């Protein structure tokens, strides 16, 4: 192993040397020169670095000075494939909606807005989705009640094991609007806010696996959201 060292001489100069070490002992010293000022020291150090690396094989020989390496495209194929497989294992593929599937997977990779999901897809190397198709997918999800289909798939998934205990909890989500409507209404806020809000109810199994998710009017009492384990009366 070769390394560069600086040694002070009796005259006050700085000697620059390339030392070679084997098994912890210096076996050879190559003297480069002695510097009497900063500029000379800088020049000698540059020469020592060149001497130190003269026996190393270059990664890109000088005979190909025009060689350039650049990334054309990156693709997180393994991550995307694994998440697709888990999506199918849960039974969500019965929706037969590739755009909705992509949105779900992106949401796991990076929780962000629906529109910003297009940017995440580009980062992952996935073929982009047209923005208009994304909007139409959201409308389709509401019109065809994807929530009910997904809830049924989740229930079937956990029924393969012993489903003897379910847990239910609610939270509130407020909106930065001043005027309420028939759905967003002021109520008992868990965030101690005065703005109109809605109530979200989540049903899970003993391991925290989600079974159903519903929303209710912001002024609805928590105890009245539990109608049954199917949480009837709520909205997406």
C-alpha cells in the first residue's frame, strides 16, 4: 500500500515522500522533493499523487476520451412487481382497473395527491397515465362503488383466518372553509377546530388490517356511527 507523507527537515523545509507499506511496516520511501513555500508544497503534492497512482489501471483508458455514461431511464421493477402481487393477493384485481391499481401502488410508495401521483410514477419509471384518464378513474370509482367491492375483498381475505375480534375507531377531518353544507358541518372536533368537518370511521381486525372505511356528517355523534359491523349509513 502506498501513501503520501510530509516530513519536516532540519532546514525547516517540508519533504514530500511516497511511502510503501507491507504488513504494517514501511518497506520503501520515494522522495519527491522538499518545499520551502506553499506553492512548492502544492506542486510536490500533485506530483506525489501522480506518482502514487502511476501503477493503477485506469477504469476508462485515455484512448477513449469521448466515452460518456448517462442514465436514460430508471425503473423500480422489483418494487412495482411485488406491490402488484400483493394487490392481487388481497383480491383487488377483481376491479379490473389498471389505473386504480397504479394509483394504489403509488400511494404506498409515496403518500401524495392524486395528481402528484403522476410524478411518482415517472420517478419509478412506470409508463405515465394521462391526466384525464386519472380523473375519469376517480369518477368511476365513486359511481361503481369501489369501496364496497374493496371492503368485501378485505373481509374475504381475513376470513381465511379466525376472525373473532374487530376494532372500531373514529376520527375527524376538518376543511378550511367557513360555510358548512349538508355533509361538512361543525361538530366535536378531535383536533379542536371550529371549521366544518366530517367524521371517519374505520373497522379493523385484531391485527389492524382494515375491513371497512366510512365517513359521516361532521355533527353526527360517534356512538351513532356504529349501526353495525358493516357501518351502514356512511358515505365514501
